[in-house]
């Protein structure tokens, strides 16, 4: 069991001791969850019973080697059971939902092997307000406004060099000077306009420069959604995603099994094999390329195909239940894969749910998220053009924004 104080807790303590506005917080190491030593935690939670909720932030001893947002933060009830639940969810997520991201960073960024059971938590009182990320790019501070914690309707994430309160510039400069290294700072701005520092991360070892390359044969698309508008050209290896074809293959295997078609008898394991083989292809691709794009001929599966698959094995309820669960899990696997792509090229706008780190982490400085799209009315035309050019998984695609602000793609 590691005895090192995690970076997140260490830097918050330094800032609090230095007189900066850090919320009351408590670091609870993993060892305390094994021994059920919650005396200090009980005292802390007693102060926040009236608020009902606290924020449990991940605090793994090796978290400093991973990009911000790799591990979960969970809003939970201010009691022991709630804290145990939050930690269990963080540990499980590091093995499941966050597993692909962790493995990719271990391969491409030389992040270390980790034991999820060493996960501690940092507790803070829950505060309503907006999340703001700050970091210095070159000689200027930039601020990413990412989320309103209370309102259902909120603005898209955006980046600005002129924050809503000029005090943020002086405060960020003071924090960075005090810590003595380049850092990414996360604030919560309350509705009373109080500014609290809830995280600081050393990013001095990260390269914040974006690479630019070259160009060739073109398909003009309809629009692009970018949080950061710095460069107008990008190249990426692509994964060509056609989930409609995948579902048709599952249906084909179901038909072979039910009707006994084909030279070789199809068994239920063959159907599950179609799903697992596709997931293995996705994972292998994600572990081959650090930066990649998804070219989506079909990402969201038509509802009628889902219904056909889900009801195909009605005469064998147990097998139907297994298949439905496998496909349900498969949708989450697709989500995890999509979350690792920094470029999505697809019909209409594919909206990615962005938290504070997704919207403005170190990665988005180097490689901002791009969502490039064509309109529904042009879907058949664009897909036919993509197929005629012969885009396939592993190809390099170029994206260029023309003077009219329209994206055009070509096979490099």
C-alpha cells in the first residue's frame, strides 16, 4: 500500500497553507477503507450534514502521471455509506469505463501500472456554481468555462482570454508563482461570485504545442464544432464506424442459427463472437493510435434494427436475455471508444458530453476536440462519396477548414 500523498491532496494543502481560498477538504487514504478507520471522516462529515452532499474527488497515489479527468469525481451523500459508494464507483470505473483511457496512457504516455485498490478520496463540501479551468498558453492565461452545476439549461463550453472577473488572472498568476511550475487550475465560481480553488495539477512536463501537417482529394462537408479555434487543418488515422452493418451481421447470425442456414451450423456463441470481435477491433485500434478520428457512416443504430435483434430469439428467452445484455454492454463499449477520439466526422452534430477536463484539459490545448458533420439530407450522397474514395480503417484523413468556414475531408 502506497504511503505517498497524492498530487491533488499535496498541492491543495500547499495552497491552503499559503493562504489561498481552498474549500475545507479531507484526504482519506485507501488504507482507511480497508481498516474501517473513519473517525476523522465522521468529524469532517458532521460539519456538512445540513448540506446533504459532498464532492468525493479521486486521489490515487499515481494520479499525477495521468491526464486530468482520467479518474472520477462523484457527488454523494455526506455520510460514511455515501463515501464508500463513491470510492467503490471510482475503483470500478478505473477497471471498466476508464480502463481503455488508462491503458492508452500507459502505452502512449508511459504512465505506470496502477492498482485501483490504492484509490483514496478527497472530500469537499458540495458547492453550486460554474467550473472554470485555467492554464497559461505561451504568455497568456486562457480560461475554459465548462459547466454549471445547477442549471439544466447551460451554455456550451467555451474558452476565453478575458474571464468574467479579472481577479482570475491575478489569482492564477499568484498560484503558479507560489507553486513554482506551470499548472492547470480548476476553480468553482459560486453564485455569490466567490472563487474557490478545487484542484491544481503540475503540467510542466506536458508539451502544449500543436502539430500541423499537409493535404489532398476532397469531400466538402457542412460544418464543424470546435471549442478552441486555433488551427484550420488536421490529420488523423481513422476508424470507419458502421454500426448499422454491425447490427445487420448480428441479425444475419441470428437467422442462421434460428433457421439452420449456411454450410456450417451457427451456435449462440458465434453471435456473441460477432460482438466480442468488434469490441476487440475497437480496443486494438485505440491502443494502436494515440490521436485518432472516427468516420461515422453509422454511429447511432436505427431503432428498428435494435428491436429486430432484441426480439429475434424470443423462442429461447434465456438466450434472448443474454444477447440483449451483451448488446446493452456493447453500447457502453462504443461510448468509451468514442470518448477516446479527438475527432468525430459524422452525420449532423455528434454531441459529446464534456466535463471540465474534457472541455479544457491539457489534451484539448494540444489537440482540441473537433466534431465535423454533414447534414441528414446529404447522408446518402456523402456516404456514397466516402465509399467511392475507399476510406477504410487505418487510413489517414485530412481535414481542412476552407475560407468559408466549411470543412473538407480527403484521403491523405
